[in-house]
C-alpha cells in the first residue's frame, strides 16, 4: 500500500518524501504540487488506492478509507523530525493511540474541532 500511495503521489507531481503508518492510518509526507489542492490530491489518492486494494484479494473488496483526513503543512526545517516520527509509527502507537495522539496534536496547536466529526 505504501509503495502504491507514493507512486500515485509521484504521478500527480507531488514528490514523496516518506509514506508510512500502521494498520489503521497512514502518513504521507510529500511536496504538494502547485497544480493540486490538498483536497484534490487526497481525493485522488483515496480513489485510486481504494480501487487498487479491492483487486488485490477477494477479502479486500469492501475496503474503504474514512471520509475525512488530516493535513498539516511542515516547514523545511522540520522535515527530518517528521520523517523520524513517521518511520517510528508502530513503536510510537504501542504507547499512545492514534486518536489520543491526534487530540493532543490538535490541542497543542490550538486547532478547534468537534469529536462528532473527527472519527467515522
């Protein structure tokens, strides 16, 4: 899946820096093309990868991504730190769930959100 996502980003002029994650979510670190909005590239990635997953095995025919997504810009000076974070996802989530981590992140950066619309 990670390789497929990186390939899809590349095909859409979004150079991939790193793709990683665990069983319930992925992290995509890439340079957003000037030809795409974040919404359009996420839509393209989800659409393309869903179709690809469904033909990989009969048991995956019901695969779907959740409706929402999180997108955050990263300054050039923090790319290495973000790459380390993505690379260590499995180890990291043994201590803290994805949901708890996102809540902490949103609180730290003072992002307003409503729990009713974050998880589906």
